[in-house]
């Protein structure tokens, strides 16, 4: 199988820029589907790999795997104690006015889908504006807790769902008009795990893992920049 782009590798860690559409870890719903773990094992010539975390199948970006149990345990401790910062680029519907946060509790159902519920787990998502477009906003999002589908449900819950999300959106493809051309249409989830930062015990220095934006996501942003750019603000008279 195709090996995803390697963001970082040493004796303990292997980090992919996982493409959208590739499972992080095999699950009961996709028992025969290839996963990022399979790609890692192939890259390492059959050596065993241990998952550190997972990101949704349709989400691209930083995916960290351990080459041994000790590293898996150490990385799990970083995650459990919230000592790893993770940043995502989320293109959402609607024009976000400024930075903010969502603190709504998240409850996971038996189907794997989540919802906002007072019976759910405490959750916190921070967001900041990266770029504004007419009808859309590109956000830098930082989940402070690690709930399933946290960014997706939190943004939907405040009326700013991902520009395309078949589970928590309206299921319709993202269609962008282009004057003089055919409309641009995609079913690419508009969420990318761009950065992960933590103090690496091996070097005793901060390690910053950065996954560049994939071409299919770049194409969406390019169409918006060309056709949905906001008019520049006029200076005060």
C-alpha cells in the first residue's frame, strides 16, 4: 500500500501526515480495510507498531504511532494529562466574528455518533480565526479535551458546522460557485490535524510536529480565495 508522508521518525516514534479516507486503526465496522497501522508496519519491514491516538478516517493530518510499548505508555500519559497541544484547521460554514470557546458536554452513543448532553463528559474547544471568506471561515481549533468527534460536534452545536461533514452537517456536498466555470463540488471533510506539540522525554526539548495541508484541502481554500474573498475593511474616516 502507499505509505503516507512521514512527518517525523526516530527510534521511538513514527508520525504520518495521514490522508483523508485512511483509517487510523482497524475497527469492527471495517474489519478488512487497510489502516495507517498497516502502512506503518509495511514501512518498518514488518516490525510491530503501537497506536498512540487516532483521528477520524476522513480527517487528515498528524497521526502519532509508537515503535515500542514503553513509548506508547509515555505518550498515553502525555495525552491523559493534557500535556500535548493539538491544533486543527477547520473550515466552517458561516462568518465567525472572533475567537471563542465551546464548553458543552459530549455524550457518545452506541452507534459511535456523539451528541451534546448534560449527561456527557466535560469538554473544551478553543478556536481562533485564520481567514475569513464570504459565508465561510477558516479556523485554527484547539481541543483541550479528547472526546470523539469533539471539534465536529462542538462547531455544529454553535451553528458553525464544518463546511462539509456528512455526519454532523446536512450531508450535502460542499458546492462553491465559480463565475464562468463549473461549480466546484467536494465531499472532503474540512478538518485537518495540522500540529502537535509536547515535551519529548528523549531529548528533553519541545517537539513540534507539523503536517502540511493536503492538496485536496488546499484546492478548497484556493477556490474560496479566488471567489469568496471578503472585501478589505475600509479605514476609519
